[in-house]
C-alpha cells in the first residue's frame, strides 16, 4: 500500500477506504492518495481563517477604477428625474409616512413614468439648462487649469 513521505501534512489514509479498484477501494484513483472529501475520519477540520476572503461565485461585473476627482472641478448637474425626485420627495413622504426610502423611490419612479409629456418636457428643459451651465463652467475651469499649469511649468532647458 502507498505510504506518504515523512514530511506529508496529512495522516495515512484509513485502511478500509483505499483508493482504486486495484487497492480494493470504492474511490477512483486519480493519482492522489485521498478521496475528494476533507477532512477524512481521524483528521481534524481546519479552522476558518477570518482574514481570508469568502469563496463564492465571482462577480460577472468588472470593477472600474474610479478616477480621482480634480480639485476645483465643477460638480456635474442632476438629471431631469433627479431634479423631479428632489422636489417631490418631501411631498411623497408627508403623504405616505409609513413608506421606506426604497418604496418612496419606487413611488417617485411611478410618478415620473406616468407624467404627461408637457410636464416632463419642463423638467428636461431644466436639466438641459443645468447641463449647459455645467459645460460652460467646466470649459472655464479647464482654461484656468491649463493657464495655471503653463505658469508652473519650468522653463525649457538650454545649454550655453
């Protein structure tokens, strides 16, 4: 019967549970002395490592690295729905105090989808104005940033 080397971390396989048909066992022999299960009888279970990540199904989504926000950059404007939600959230809360935040958000979504096109167009126009203002602020900020970078740039090296 197979004997593990002296430095082998596991105890020898129990005699009644030998591998492969040649050894008279019920487990197939894939070149490894023990079956698929651990711990086998007579072997203590390994304690769980609290620092080790849990194994699970890997996420299908890739994690995107967040780009660091530039200092002094203008804040992006809210969308039409976010503007609508911010204005009507308190009204919905007062009308339905028992609702949770998630339910309030669902209710606001229903209100947004059921809104007439004329009213919705007003919110879209507000969002467009906010976006135009943001684009102008961003253009000005980029120009100032570029001018500041040119001022801080060291003079070109010249040999004399």
